[in-house]
C-alpha cells in the first residue's frame, strides 16, 4: 500500500486488517475477531483474592473540530486520544488493563496520516501496558476517535471525587498556565508558532501533553488522598465540580496564587503580552494535571513517598468552611467564578 493512498482506496476490511497487523507488530498480540470483545479476568483477579474488586472504566470522545488544533500532527492526535481517557482512570488510582476504540474516519484521509494516527494510539497503549482489544469503524465527515479504557482496583483504595474533609490540603501534580499560554499562541496569535521560542513547553503542552504521572497510583496504594479530579476542563471548572461532587455543602477552597500553583512560562507570557494571569491559570483546560485533597497529617508522608518514586506534588491551597472558591493574590482575597470550556455554549 502506498503512502499517498487514501482510506477510500483501502476500504473497511483493509483498514481493519491494517489496524490488526500494526497491533500485532507492536505488541505481539492478535485481536480476536468476534461479535464482542473478551478480556480474561483469571490472572487479574487471582492476585486479589479476599478483596472487593471494582471494574472502573472511562470513555471520552475526541472530535477534530473541537479537540484538534490545526498544528497538531496525526501521531500527536492518536496519543492525545488515549491520554485524555487514561487521565480520568489514573487520577482514581487505577492502573489500566485494556482499551477498545471506535473510529469515525473520512474516506479522503491519507493512509500515511492514518498510519501515524495508529502509531500514536498503539505506542501510548504499550507505554501503559494496555491490551488493545478491538473496536468499531465507520465513515464520517470528520475524524472522531472514541476510546473506552478500563481497569480493576480494590474498591477501598479508589480515590473518588467525594471524600473531602475540612482542613485538607489541596494538592496538584503539576503547575498551571502552560496550556493557557499554548492555546493563546496556537489559536489567537498570527504567524508561525516557532516565533514564540520562549514558550516551547507551553506550545507542546497543547500539541503533545506531558506524560501522565503516577502520583495518583502511589497515593491510592498508601490510602493517602481523600479525593481527586482530573483538571482537563480547566482549574476553575474542575474545582467547582470537585466541590459539587461532595455531600458536604459547607466546604470550599482557598488557593494561593503563587509559583507553587503557576508555571514560570505563564508568568512570563502574561507580562510580555499583557494577558491576565488568572485567565491563563484558571481557564486554560486540557492540562491533564491531577488534583487531590490530602489530610495535613499525611502530607509529609505523601510528599516523601512520591519524591522517592520520582514524582511530584505541590500544595496549592486548603479546604475551608465556606462553599466558595477563593484565591489569595498578594494581599487580596478574590472569589473565583465558575468558568472553563463547555460544549454547546
């Protein structure tokens, strides 16, 4: 098959065979052709005898018109499709076991681009030791990728959104603002992104988000976190959803607006282009940073354990006895309003 061929030249059966051959080449495993997908539980559950084991899964659709900047290549698109689903699983402390993916593909898509797309998908599956089980294929007007990822975990160790306690520390495994800068450059600035050489990490945070950390898995194993959420919808919206998911409606957050929260490139960009730092930090979205609440008595232990395994966490605030979110900027205490990306708006 030639690289300048399109999916129209291949047809459905050859596309499926291409996917199967690529997975076999990269993983050494064959996809079983059947009416449903099968995953053996024997080895997975044998090591968990005596525990209550839950099945945890996540599905998050990637659509080209809303999720893919024009500067993103096909390998990065495939990688992101897996990463954005995996993030919501990992933040619960769950190691992934398997994945199946439904595709909507346009028939004029070049085979060379489809090959890169699949390489991005399969490479990230291999990185996290996930079994690619199969999926579905359909013809659409634009690219749509809809993965479903699942894993198994001891139910007593899952880090749910609910569970926040008054006085808990608010903690993140990354700093905010990079994607806010990156999106502003890619979507709003004229010219070549290469002209913004001081903001390479910000641009790449959008095109190729940082690899997901394993901090949530570490915290889960030690029962050191009381709640968690993935920040892919933006920090402001994610914090609001975290509060909304808790039965206690008399708690909120107070965040310190400093270098523990904010990446240095966001400080630089805000000053150079006169863009409010708050917009970059709270409304960026698609950071895939994991946010936790941790009992103050467990924080030092959590920090030490995570650092020993080459991870990182930053204390960005704490839980307060008021159902609002504030941030402290120097001597000013400001209420944070709900915002962030929302479909159909």
